[in-house]
C-alpha cells in the first residue's frame, strides 16, 4: 500500500492506479476536500491559501494540481514556490491566509510526495479536523465555483529570505556572537530546498559555509532521512574541511541533524537537547515538551535548569498541543525537530541552526565537547510482527498491567519508565506490528531491554 491517508494529510508514491498511489486524481480529490473544509469553517466571502513545495521532481506537478483545484473552489492561492515546511508555516499568518499546504513527503525517498495541511495559524490540523477532511474526500462532497467566482493565483518571491529575517529577529539568536566566533560549517541539504535556505541563513550570520548536495533539483544523492548510515559523505567532508561541525536537513527542512568536528554524529535526539539547554539557560528556566519516544536527556537538562518536562503522544500536532498546555518555552521531537514558540509552533531547522550556533558561540567549546557535556543515553528501535487476528490493544493493556509498580504512561501505546531506562510500545496504524523503542545507559542495555520485552510479548501471544 503506497497511498496513506491520515489526519495530517495524504502521501504516496507518484504514478500507478487511482486510490492506490498518489496520482493526479488523488491529489485533486484531497485538495478539494481540504478546500471544502476551509469553506465550512469560514463565513468569509473570500479565502486564501499559501502553497509551497520542496524540490522533489513531482513537486511542480502536484503543486499545480492542488493550486488549480483550490482556484476551482473559488479560493485564492498565494504560491511561494520552492520553499521549506517551516517557511510555509511562517508565511500563512504573515499573509493573513486562511490555511496552507506544503507539497512534500518530508524524509521519504524521491518517488514519494504528499500534501501537508495547515490551519490559519500555520499549524498542523488536529485529529478531528483531519478526520472531517478525510470524510469529505471519501464522499466526494465538493461544490466548485462558477466561472465568475474562481480564485486568483498569485506568485510571491523571496519568502525564504523573509523567513530568515524572522529568525534573526528572535531575541535569543545572538547574531553578533555568531559572527565573532568565525565558524566554518559543512551543509548537506540532500539536493532539496534546504540547499537554498540553510546557506542563505549562514551567510547572514557570517558563517563560512561549505556546500554538499545543495543543488535543489530533487535528485537525492542518498536516502534523505538524516540517519547516521546515510551521512558518510558529510562526515568525511567535515573532517577534510577542518570544519567546526556539519549541518544536515531533510528535504523539507523540519529535521536537523548535526555532525561533530571529528565526523561523529552529534545525534538527532541531542539537537533538541542542545537548543533547549541554551534557551533554558538564557531564560533561567522554563518548561519543555517532547514526545514519548524521545530521549530522557531533555528531561534531565530541563530539570537541571529548574523547569518541568512533560511528554506527549507521538506526532508534531500532539507535541504542540502539550506545549501550549504546559506553557513550554521550547519543545519538539527526537528526530531533530525543534519547535520554538517565540517563532512559531512548527518544527523549524532554520530556528534550530540559529539557536545552536548561538549556544556554541557562547559556550566557546567544540561541537564534540558540547555533546559530551550532556547525559549519554542510547536507543534501540525494534518491532514485532503479529498475525492480523491477534488483539494488539489487549497485549498492550496486559503489558501495562505487568508493570504497575513502575511509572507507566498510556496516552500513546504503553511507555514504562524504569530507574535508568525506558521502553515505549506502540501499535502500527497500518499493519499488525508493535513498535518497540527503548533507551538505556549503553547500547547493549538498550538492545537487551528491547529483546526481553519482545520475548515477554511473545509469551503473552
């Protein structure tokens, strides 16, 4: 199955059959459903939607289909063209728009594309809103406009620069300290729109930028998910160039990974930890949020600064909801996603880069030394495949009962916190699989915990 419909949007592989892949027909249906939902939410006579895309080969095709569908519904479209997910999120309120669509499949390979849907605040839709759009698409409940009431299409250039302007205005982004530090950085933007945005930001900050895979042509030179096994080229180049560190972003620039000066991984989980350490230190405290599958290191750093840490269900919209409830000053996800409310409620690698550079400039230490200053945790990510007739919910409930003497959280699957490690069990929404995430004080311990949990689940079956 390569067409996935969810409350956060629709994604799939290009080509193939309608309803099975992301074909032009599917793109039109889902764009129309979103447009109809917008019209149902608003009493305004005229509505506007901002659209941007990453550099995927199919981006222009999907963006054109989506734009013209909205115009057919009488909705005005402001296209900011080749862009990033956080740039579109910033653009929606700046343009006083009623919503936004980002044409991107994030870290998926180049044959994939997707529609990510935003509300009038430039934030992802919640579960209830997404379910209504899915219902409209299922029932083909669209009413298109007559010829005199069609929407208007407008192209706006330079929004990445506007986004950078907004980042540089942030109080805790210390532009002068960064310039004085004289950093040299290597950037791997996997030949997508980050190849425009990140070097432009670094230039404004006075950072010497060495570009690797920064041509936004959509031909990804390696798997675009910023994991260690995909980043051997930049790890080598950082050392060869004697750079201070390396920056890696995914195709839509909402995940940020860092490479230390010796070519080792700073760790996606620790991008948020470092940025939070800086923000909490400058504010002298504050609350933080990440999802249940993120590292315990954020909790440790938050408590060090006298703040309170809380966890949300997995998913960016869930993190944002919890951040607002907790009054968090920073939050995000352990995949390198930084959410900084002083900017906007969305994962933003540009904000993450600026905060990290500010932190490193003030600490006056190497990237590697900064990483070693944080609690050292190790994660294991495994899964157990089950037959369709097995009741996954019953298994998870039994696992929670088995560990009542520990700290158990059931807001998203089952998370069991032990004294020095944790395990998080989540069921897949698309197949009979239980995903098993563990974290401990060594890789051996993390793997051992995961294996023991797998054996326990098998015994229940």
